[in-house]
């Protein structure tokens, strides 16, 4: 990849304007795995969406002026999100610590502002023509529209766009981590913070769902283990969360906490490790497992209320190569049992597999 | 192959009619109403209890927010953990929040778990005991959060803006300080709970997709509860703005947070909906003038918006952005240029048309989900508006001329008493 991030993007303003005239809205985001452009508009104006997105795929407004403005906008985004917030750069620090080979060691926006400043028109062009190709895209249409009409519009607007000779090199896979990694950062923040990142499987890995449930059991909400033991009982942390990165390739399982004033990193970390050891030594009860699966079912159902969410979910399932995943997600969670959880915890939650960031309040 | 015209937009339809869905209004007890709004595809429930327990009701800063967040921290028979476990077991979520004009306690659950979750939720609402130990933990964690917030330019800017626009004594300007939080006692929470929750339930709203029987279950549960509708008198609050420029130095920042605004009108004002539309054109969406000029043309910010914020006891209109410090002066000048421009030149017809269609389209999109509809229903109830309030937007937007909007801009975007708050490097 020439441009390690897809973040330098253009918004062709005139067509955007036209979309709004048809009652629509459009936006885009770049994750570690995909760039997703999306348009929502009244069902009877769907053709405007085809018109806009097919035009965007055909070519962009590659002008120096446009690039220079968007460069500045993204630099301001970088500052707003990563530099001008307390703890804003945690992600920029933890990724290169956890990933030595895999491109996930880059934050999507770039590692530093100079990367955005140096993006030139040729890089943007070649990135665009390589990746924004019809043969490298998935189109999802959702809403009050028939399959026939969808096909007709696809043929009309997208078929004329020629396929491109897209080259995507195989990304280097991350070699197995064999020793604990630690980094200390000092910053003008009010409280110490610790982040522990463990390598876990990718989105299609059989243990993915167990890892997700594990993060809920340990850190999801007020009945979770960490909250009750470490925040409330021992009062070592003011906040302590666990979550997974959810990437397509092997991702991260993260524990992230702000230490209470006066608590040392040693005390805080050993309390976390103690809880993890305790967890590994006994099987999760059926009741606790049912609880986190029920929570997951609620999240899925509430997420599916939004048509846009459903469309995005379908797109990501298609991207992963298993379109049925959009329907069967809950079955995968239901298949997790206490033994799997224990096995996953034992394998994953070990120091040799962990990158720890100590974020010191200066 | 068809000869495609990619230059011009394909023929499209404009939105001629909006309808707000039917909802039920059921009287449970004397003047206590349950509103039920069904929409969407998933069998899910959001149940909101709305209390007279917002910033305008509290007698002491941080009382409203702590009473609200402590509701889930224990009852006569259940500890905080037991409550959380019971609700989590059925995959439900219990959320509380204190707003400017009220406080809302919400249960989210799948319809199939309603009868299991509801009694636990009701127990938390009606039998809360505010344990000393839990309060202590919440205070400590809340003080930690405050320390982090005080490092954020956006937080400082917001706080100072409300203090300057409404006056420090106004309830909307009440941001809990370290001392406010430390001083809160269990007794203060209990007295607020008794007067403003137990005797302060305004109404209940259920939204989502569910069967009639679920409405029945909810109605029965409320009927059997101790809740009674009693209207408490609300005080009158004087607004005391301090117009002018206010600068808060944060020497280590790479961006400046900025809020520029003034006192505005509430939802019941005859000009309100038109002003909302004018605000959209000015800074209310991605295609707005502020975005076009300051982001898309000059690249000075990642985002800039103008907001019309109508609370029941005071409304304000403001521009909000985080901006490149080096070009801050240029950015502020451009903001004032845009204000001047919208006051002096009529808005071109095409721009008006785009904004109108966008606005109606986004309303149509929100009809997609039950919860955004419930949010709109809440606005209707809280402001005693007619059910036609939203559908009327079509005719109002269609009949508003450029000239009228220009007059509104002169009247409501007048810069004379404007408040300007900047947080950043000198």
C-alpha cells in the first residue's frame, strides 16, 4: 500500500450538494479493514444514490486545491481526536507496541501529522484507482426497493465502470508474540492509566465469540467482575473497561483502566493479574454465561433496528466472505461453553502475549 | 450501453407529506399518563420514566445528577450488585440521566424479557436507598472524571459558555465543582428523591415494537406502584448574560475550542421552526455555510456547527467548533462574515431548496426507528405542542421565503449581545 491509510479522502462537493437536494445524506469512515461510503435517502430517490456512488467510483475531483484543503481538515481531525484530548494518543502508542509486522500497527489516520502533510496527489490517485475499483467493492442496497429494480440500477450505473488491475499485496501476518512488552509514557494528564493489549484471533477465528463474551464477563457493566472487585471493592481504579478491537485479521483484547489517585502501577496491575488467574482457575457458571449471551442478543436486536446498521453488517459479512454471518451471529455466541471460555482465557491472557502501556500522569 | 448522463442529478421526488405515527395515551391514575409508540421491526422495548428532577429542580449543584446515577445503587432488599445482576441476566440495560429540565430513567430490554425485568426496574425506581458506601465510590469516581474533563478544552468552553450566556446562578449553568461533589450527602439525595421522584413522576413512555399485552403489563405495574402525579411548582429563573469576549488560556493546546452564541427563542415561539430551518442552512448540517466556508474551503477545522438549543427555561443559539489555533482569528472573522452575509443577502433559491429537501429527508429517515420517534414525542409532550407539529414542517418550509429568512437572521443572529468563549493558547 502506498498510502497506509485511506483517510485522505475527497468529498466531491457538488454531487454531495445534489444528494442533499434529493433529501439524502452521505458520509464515510475508514476502519482497519475497510472504507465504507454510505448514503441514506428517501426510497423513491434511490437512483440519486447510485448516481453519486458510481460517479465517486469512476473518478474523483483530483485537484491540488481540494487535496490541500482536505489535508488540513484531516490534520485538524488528528489534533482534535489524538492530540488535544487527555489520553488521546493511547491508540497511537499501543498499536505499534502490539503489532510489529502487521499493518494494523498503523492507526487509520496515520502515525503522525507529517504523514498527512506529505500525502501527495499521486499517492491519492494511485490509492484511489487501485482500491476504489468495482472489482474491489461490495455494494449493499437496503430498504423499500425490489431486487429487479436494484439490478436494473446496478447495471445502469455501475456496469459501465471498467474493472481495474487492483493489486493488493498479502499483508504480513503478525508473528506469535513470545515475551511481555512494556512501554512507559509520561503526559500531562490527571490520572495514571494502564492499558493491556492481548493478541486474539481474527473475526472468523473459532474463538472470536468466546473472546467477545470474555470481555463482557470481565468488564461489561456493573455486574462484571472487574467493576465489582477492582473498582468498587478494592477501589484501585476509577474506571476499568475491557473490549475487543473486532478486526478481520487477528485483533486485540484490551483491558484499560484509570488508576485511583495514590494507587501505584504495581498494585493496580497485580490486582488485574490476580483476577485473571482466578478466572482461569475456575469454570464460569452457566448463569453468568447466559447473562452475557442475553446481553449480546439484546445488543444485536437493538442494533438491527437501524436499517443503515443492518446494511453495514451485511457489507462486513460479505467482506469477510461469509454473508450468512449477518443472520447467524447469535448462534455462534450460543455455541460458546464454559470450557471454551476457560481455554481461551488460559491461552490468551498471559504476559508473553501482552503489550502493556503505562501512561503516567506527569 | 446506455449513454449515461453523469453530470446532472437523476430526476428525483420531493417530500410532500410527513406523518407522525399514531400513538396511544393511556391514563393510568389520576392525570398520570402512559404513552405508547409502536414502530420498527425488532421486538424490543424502551421504557422511559420522566421525572421532575432536572437541573431546574435541584436545590444544590450536582444533586440532580447524583440522585439520578444513584438510582441503580441499591434498594431495601437488593444491593447494587444484586440489582445489576438481576437486570443484566435478562440482557437488559438500566440507564438514568439528569437533563436540564427533567430526569429520565430508562429500561431497555427485549420484549420477551419484559415481565422479568420490569419488577426489578420498578423496585429500583420506588425503593432506592442510596447507600453511603456506594455514594462514596460514585463521588470518588466522579471526581476523577472531573479531573479529566477539566483537561478538555471542549468541556471548559461549554461550561464557561453556559455561565456567560445564562449567568452563573442559572440552573443551566450548574456544573458540579470538586466542592459541590464533596459536599453532597446521602440525606440531600434522599430528600430530592422523595420530592422529585416519588412525587415527581411526569409521565411514562414506552417505544419499540411490542404486543398490546406488554402495554397492559406496564400499565398494571405503574398502577400498582406508589407513583402519583403531583405537579410541583417550578421556580422562575432570571437569565443574566455577560456579552463580549471571554478567553480562557490553555497554553498546551494545539487547537482552540470556540463557542459563540446568544439567547434565543423556545419551541413555542411562532418563529421557532423557521429559525430552526435558518440555523440548518447557516450551520446545522454538512452542507451548511459554516461547513462549506470554514471546513471545505479553508480547512481550518474538522467540523463546525451551529446549534439551536431550546430548553424550557431559556434557549440559546450558538456556534461550536474546535479550530486550528494558528488561524483562529481568521476563523472567527469568517464566522462573523457568514453572519453578516446571511443577514444582508437573500438566500439563493437553490440553496433553500437543498436545505428543505435535506431537512425533510432526514426527518423521513428518523421515522425508520422507534426511538428517534419517541424522542420527538417527548418534545411534543414536554412543550405541549400539537401532534401536527412535525408534519407541519412541510408547509412551513414550503411557504418560507428567502426574504423572511433574511429578516429572521437580522433579528435572531444579531451580534450585539453575543457571547464569545475561546479556550486555547494565547
